[in-house]
C-alpha cells in the first residue's frame, strides 16, 4: 500500500511504502546558509515525526547548495543535527535552486521503524 501525505497536484510532502518514507525537498527561511539549514532541518524533523520516523532512521540524504563554497557552513549545522553513529548515505552538490534567495535544499529518505 502506498500512502501519500500533503498531496497537491504537483507533489506529496511524504510518500510511505513498505516501511520507508520518501520526503520532498525541504528548504528553509533565513539570510544565511546556517539559518536556512537550521530551519530546513527543523522542517525535516516535523516530517519525520509525522511519518513515524526519526533522525536515527534516515537512510539517505541528498543535499543541494546554491554555492558549493557554502558546504562547510552547511556541514556544521548538519553534523550537529545527525545523531552520532547514524549518518545516512549522502550526496551533496551545487545546483541552481528554485528561487534566487534559496541557499540549500535537502531531500531525505527514512525507514519507519
């Protein structure tokens, strides 16, 4: 069974199937990479909770930054957020994001224990 949450004509924020939750890309508010990453991860926390998952169950993360030189700053927030010993498979790259003010977008997939 496939369960879709917060579905619009374009996307679902969460799609659950066979004990795995797939999340749409999340962005955050703020003027800096630190602020946007912090807000973005807070949004991911809320979606994880709604899906019945948690940070320890994240399987994969795909991170896009608008400027690759911001990776160090983003990683400081990310590293503090991920529980020790539970780092997911991860990719990070530079991309032109959906709006000029966006500095980071994160997509996660998580198991639902």
